[in-house]
């Protein structure tokens, strides 16, 4: 079973259409986030460790695809106007945008579901396109480098067993995502705690 999967991966990684496929998946991931763009970049990075793919080219096409996909998402938000603003994910993105400005686009790149919500919200609120492009260049580039290098170092660790290298790369990516989400949860909880105490104290004084 594992050998057949490995043979399939070798065929895909040696295909001349590989880089176009990575680009297309990264574009689609901008507004259709269930597309496995990050997995494809990590996988290509794993095989770059064996010389079967070109790591620099993988990172380049992934970054360009992500940049293009984010701009399509921005355009969707721009055309949609206020119809999406009341949805939970977009309320979060609007609040984060008010607090952190364009930097939230870089942060949201590593939050599940955050990327699409943020890019569409930035379009919906008419965030300046020039500033959006600037921050998105940072976000897309950092994501492409991060995903490609995770796969590459996973492949280096298991040079003779790409499947284990792929599992390691995916495991690292999932772990980082969990850590980011945990930090966000604890920060939100710590920020809300003083507010809860103040409200409880106010209610207590009113009751007395």
C-alpha cells in the first residue's frame, strides 16, 4: 500500500505540470480554503530534498499563486460589500483589522479560516489596495517559504523514505497551527478575565 502511494507521489512530482498545479491550488485556496494548497507545497518540498523537484521554484509558484488568490478574495469582498460583514468570521476579521491594521493579513495566514475571512473583509471595507498588496506580499511569501522549508527539512530527515518525511512535515505544520490557536485562546481568555471581574464587581455593588 505504502509503495503504491510512493509510486503515485513520484509520478506526480516528476510531472511537468507540477508547478502549474501548485500555482492553481494556491490560487484556489485564497477563496476556497478547503483546497489542500499547503499540503501540496509541503509534499513538493519533501521531494525537493531528493532533487526530484526544485525548492526555489516550488516556493516561487506557491507564493505567486497565494498572492493572486488573495487578490481574487479581496475583489470578492469588494464586490460583495456589506452582505458578509455580520458573519462571525468576518466580524473577527474586522475587529482584528481595526486593532492591527494590515499586519493582520500576515497573522491570519496561519490561522485556519482566517486568511479568507480577512482578505474578503479587507475588500468589503475598501481597505486601500496598495497597502493590501504590500502586506499580502509579506504574507504570501512567508507562507510559501514556511511550507516549502517544512517539507524540505522533513525530506532531509527521511531522505530514503519520503512518506515519513511528508508525515513529519505535515505533523510540524499541524503542531504549529495548534500552538498558534492555543496562544490566541489563552490571550483572549486573559484579556476577558479582568473585564469579567469588573462586571462582577459592578453587579455586586448594584445588588448591595
